[in-house]
């Protein structure tokens, strides 16, 4: 199958060719025809599977018909970085269409955004807070929206945007096409989809399983020795770029400074940075001027760098779904990637949860000089005087760390 099978406008096909796309990804192949047909769509797929182009291409096709310079398509994003990433994709794929896109988000002056809206745009890619501010000021008109996209919807719930999303939806025309894309399907997403989508086509592409292009490895380590182990692992990471995840913004900043002091080209992306500092950090990482970026989950949403060869979990995430989302930032678009996790004794229950979600075990390795034995507490012996109770399914009490280097 090729993109030619979608019968897109020649100007859009030129953008596809310039972007180097050849074969549609599974999420693109299954959602684009439905979107072109005007149907509401719920698209579920992991990070790195091509969701952005899945809704941008048919959106451009729709907007090629009708008036220009009038806001007709709205994309809601959870973070500024993701909004800019989506805007860049629109400009790249629609470079010959003449359609105009504008990003709207906080942390920067609103005057340039208001000026852009007054000059006329076809697409707005917005974060909820600033969009509502401009709406309340009368600076943005949502009455002509024909297509609404809720992108990375699961993260919007994580960040508490549901009330804002409801306000935005209430300001839109009832007759519109709505597209909801998400990497995971928590109950909140299912509830929102029921309320905002009309007879949607649902496309689900292996959201609970890891990408086949990623090698998942874990290293047992003591908590205090994590920084030293990270430095050793970076020596073996090759020429690709490395994304390191920490649990807190303070640790991200501190760890990035430690890496810089050790001679690495590193930066951090965390909540204490201003928008200009975030932009500088992202551009440095995206262009390869720095090799290592240390980030928190929230700050990293929207990072789309195809050259990431390694994702390293300095801290194990709080949920298995977050692990899948983190590691999906490597192994993108059929490139091979490696996901490494530094695991302490306290992390073992979450490791088991991650493995159940993935349907397979993380490969166990030990690094010379950092040997440590981890184990799950043994289950209390069964009292034979009690009535026999069947063993529950998915009993993961036995440790596999005794067979390290498997």
C-alpha cells in the first residue's frame, strides 16, 4: 500500500514526497480513509507510530476545498512542544497547499498570536489554557470549526485539562468532525469518546504492547549508584541521541548538570524552565548539538526526534502505560532502538506490572562493577490445615534475577 491509494491532492502528495514518506503506517492506513470519508475517529496507537500524519493529511485534503484564511480546523495539544511539533508537520506536509497554521499556547506573549489570528489562519494548534484566554478576550472565533482533533488525549487527563476541554467543545459547532487520538485507553478517554464522538470508527494498534523495533533491557542497581551506572551506559550508547527520564524536575536538572560536568553534551527539559529555555533545549537536542536530554514525563510530551537511539529510565515510571509511552520515543518509524531501565529493589513490583502489560520479560543484564542481587519477597508458606484455595492467575512472586544475563 502507498499514499497514492488515498487519492490526495497533488500539492499534498508533494509534501508527502518531500517528507520522505513512502508506505503508510498501520494507524495511517486504517484511519485516513475513514477521516477522508467524514467519519469521527478514535485512534489508539503508541508514540512513534505516525498518528500526527494520520490526521494532518486528511485534514489538509478537507481544507483544500472551501474558503481560505478562516479558522476551520482546531487541534488541541497537551503541551507546547507537541503543539509546535504538530505545527511543523502541517507546514511540512502542506508546504504547497497555501494553508496557514498557527500555534497558540501560554508562556509567551499573546500579542503575536492575536496578530496571527487577525491576519487569517486555516488551522490552529492550541494548548487549552491559552486558547480559552483568547476566546474570552474575543480574539479567536471558534464558530466555523469543521474539524476538531484531540491529540494525546490521555495526557490531557493527566494534566487536568478535562474542564478546559469541555469548555472548548461547548464553544464549537455541533456539526463537525471530531478525531480523538491517544496512546492509551484509560476509562476517562472511553468516557470522553462516548460524549464527543458520533458513531466513530475505532482503530486500535497494539497500544498495550511494545514496538517490535525496541530492545528492552533492565540493569539491577543500588539507588546511590545510579549516576555512576548511567555514565557507564552512556559510554556504550554509540552515536545516537539519548533520552533519560527522571521522576522529578529537580532530579532532571541535577542529573543534567552532573552529565555536563562529566564531559557529556547534555541538557534538561523540566517544568522550571521558561518557554524560551525549553525552546533552546529542544532545538539543541533536535539538531544534535546535545546528545543527551534528561527529562520528566510531563516536560517530555511532544518530543519527536527520530534519531533517539536509546531511552534510559533513570527512574522507573509510576505506571506501566508511562513506560510504554517513554520507550516509544526510540525505535520510531522502523528504526531500531534500545530502552534501558535502572532498577532498584523498590522498583520490582512495577517491573512485574510492566512485564504483564508487555506480555514478556525485560531482558536482565548486569554491569561489571555494579553487581547487586534483587529479589521479590517469598510468598508465605501455605497453611495445610486450611482449605485449599486455587492459585490466582498471573502469580509473579518468583524472582528471575537469579538468572541475570539471560
